C-alpha cells in the first residue's frame, strides 16, 4: 500500500493521469476510464488522479469534477491538481496561487484539494511569498498538502528550507520527468534530495510519451498524437530497452507497459508513477502493474538495458 510520506494519504500504486481528459479522451470516454480505474483499485487504497488547471484550460478538472459528482466518489478519490503558469507573468505570486486554487476548486466541484502542486518553478516570485501563499491554503482547509513539480534540485532544497525556516507547510511530494528512457536528471540530482528530505516522488511520462508501450519501432507508423515525441526514442538504446521489457513481460505474463511502470514504482522514493490511456483498452495494459512483483534479476535486466 503506497503511502505519500509525511501525509495520511494511502494511494494506489498507479496514479491516473487526467491530462487526456478533454484532449484525446472525450467526456464519456473519460468517465469510462475513471470507472475502470476505480474498479481496479484495491479497497485498502485510494484511487489517485492527477490533473492541472492548464490541462485543456480547466477541461480536465471539470470532467473529473463532473465524474466525482455523478458517481458520488469524492470521499474515496485522492485528487491532485496544479497551479500552472499559462500566460501569467508571476505564476506563483500569492494572488495568482489564490485565484488558481479557487478556479480548481470550482472546476473539481469540491471544497478541498488533496495535493496541490506548483506546476513549474517561478523564479520571478520570492520563495517566501510562494510558500506562505500555499500555507494559507492549507491553514484555510482548502488544500491538504502542497507539492512541487518540475523543480531543479537546488531550487527544491531552497523551497523546503524556506518553508522550514519560516514555519510554513513544506512540499510533501515531487512530480518529475522520469522513466526507463529518461534516468539521469532524477537519479543524479533529484533522487538524493527526495530520499534525504522524505519526499514522495510521482514521475510523469512514465511510459516515455508512449514509447515504452512497445508500439513505436523504426519504420512503423502509429496513429497517435504522441507519435512524433515517442518516436524520438527509437534507436539502439530504445530497442535494447524494449527487448528487455518484452523478455520480462513474457516471463511475467503481463503487458509490456505494466512492466515499465512497475520498474518505475520500485525505484527509491517513488510512490506511484503517473500514466494515462485514451481508451479503456489502453488503461487495461497499465493496471496489472499494481499487483506485479519483479524479481531482482528482472529489475537488474531493465537497469542494464536502460543504462
């Protein structure tokens, strides 16, 4: 049962990315995805859904809010959203954070956000102002825990130390780009900070923009809005990683994407990888990662192939 460190949140081993809601998944499809995810989450864990005010300019939040209202599931779901930068001049200024949180609360049809991220760092605003604004949301009961996304290691440490110095709520989690094809930034810089400071890590692009599903190979055309970005990983190293994934998936009797996500979930400080599907069929290939157990040999194989 994954626990977000420093919180009372016991969440699912897979965090469902809601970035596709209103983009590649219309509202009925998004409802079906959420229904399937809810059904597949063990009763001892809370379904964990990740969105942001910038996803579809609020559309993703509104779809999630409508689904929770229609299904009466708000009390069971852990909701994470983000104060995004958009076209804001100072996105993490106090006034911007307050107004962003109020918009998200309305979109989500809820009175509290479980995990509220700074979507991107904002070096134009003093960290003390940002930290204080987030703390005010926690003290008012509108946000339970605050978190950081896309911060450098140095800025993350500075933000944590600022919060501790002035006695305000500190970031409990970090969302960062990390997967079998993208390892150095997290492993060389951010991992030690997360481990030392007790932060839970929620990696996004857990499937390397779809590449780790195994669909993208040299000379093959894939009908997907992510095809161009995913195809950037095609090559010798990508082939090596996909071959290792296929070997482990065959031994496990599991889908390749689930193996990639399980490897990620097993890494130090990682609480749950974030991944999305634009159909229930795609989601079905991700869900088995929740119960999968990789052997030490299988993890070592994937480590070596992706090094």
